[in-house]
C-alpha cells in the first residue's frame, strides 16, 4: 500500500491498516522511514483528540490487570481504547516476550480495543523509540483513550510522562513509609498514584500505604500549577476503585483542559520531540559518514586500551564529520 492508501484506510478505522502503519513507523529501513514520514504528514490533521494516559510501576504491580479492567470500564462509557504496551528487550538475546496481549485476554477480544505490544529495544525510559508516532496513528484511527504501558523497571522510567497528558504510577501495598515514598524523578511526575491489590489481607496495609504517600506528596513540588497529585487505593483484580479512577481522569482532563495546560504541555512535548529526533538523525548520519567510519576502529581500540579518553576520541570523530559536511 502507498502512504496515501494506508492513510485513507487508517482514517476509516481499519485495524489492519493501523497494524501495518505501526510496523511501518517502527521499521529502520530507510525506504520505510521515508514512507512513514509521508504517512504521518497525511494523518497529522486528524490527531490530538484523545486522552493520553501513561502507566508505570514495578514489575508485578498489576499494570496489565489494571489496564484490562480499566479499559473495559472506559469502553462501557462509550469510548474506544488503544493500549501501547512496551516490553523489555533482553540485553543478551535481543528478544522480547511481548506477552501483554495474552495477559489482557478479554480486552484483546473487544472490538473497541486495540492492543499493540512492542519491544523497548535499546531505548531507555520505559518506552520505544517510535511510541510517539504510534500514539498519533492510534488517534488518527479513531481511538479516544490511549494507554502507554511502560516496561516497569524502576525510578528512571520518566520518558512516558513526556508524551502523555496524565501519568499514572502504580504501587504495591507496603511500598514504604512517607520518607521512602519521597522519590525524586518518577514520583514527582505522577499525576495520580494508585495503590493496587488493595483487597483481602492487604487492605489494611494498602490503606496505610495510601496515607504514607499522601503525606509524602506534600514534600514534593507539584508537577502542575492546577493539579495536586492524588493517591487512590484500587483492586484491579476485584474491579474495586476502577470507576473512581476514571472519574479522576475526567476531572483532571477538564481542570487542565480549561486552564490550557494540556495544550501547552503537548506543545512543549512536541518541541522536545523535535530535538530528540534531530539528535538521533545527526547521530545516524555521523555513523554512516565514510571519514568517521575510517576512524572508528582505531579510536575504539585506543579507548579500550586506555591510550586515549572517550572525550578526545569523540572530538576526533566529530571533527572528521565536520570536515566533509
């Protein structure tokens, strides 16, 4: 399919076209990259109308269980849901399990839901390099609420907050007292903190954890001028508190939307994306430069043998690149 044909099918809500489009933008083939750029240019006027939700948390906190329960609830409200699930890539084999679609069995069978697992690759921050483009494609295909589920590896997972409207952080009961709760980085970026598995024997511990983190938030500088981060106890498995989470999301969107903050935040995210793409493109061009390629092996060898520093070697590569640019 040409970029025009793919865009036309995508705008009509064709799920196969959406899957093909995501595969296209994730490709590193230079020809595909050009086609992907054309496609994104065509669909851009039809993007920006969704609620973008980032979801993070440690492995085992129940992100997939929550998304399935929450996604089903959102669909019951009359919305279409897309889930972009990022799986960790093995540093040894380079492979990914991509098991989120299996864990969200009921949601994956719903006609108003679309789930796309993708490997993180070498991208840091819990997302893939092309998550932003994939998000735009889902918006163009008519999905109203888009979840970006990160790999769940810890405190460095902040990139998802730079591409979504609202950042949900999931925690386990007994995750720490109020001092342990003060986590610079991922904690101060959270708009809503959810203490999951708040049921059965864990209920008392979960309630105490909610209180601890509510106290901890008072010590953190709020991310938004118009919104104070909240902490809520939920049980995704028992479907407790899910409706209250959606009510909070709606309140958040209305509050920040009326204040113009969502629009300004998206503008800032687009600007940051511009410079990220510029840096990636320049690095790719530098690596493909013939003069640079001729210097790479001897400079890498000198660095590895301790004959020169990485800083000096990097400067030599850049100088060689500049002379032929």
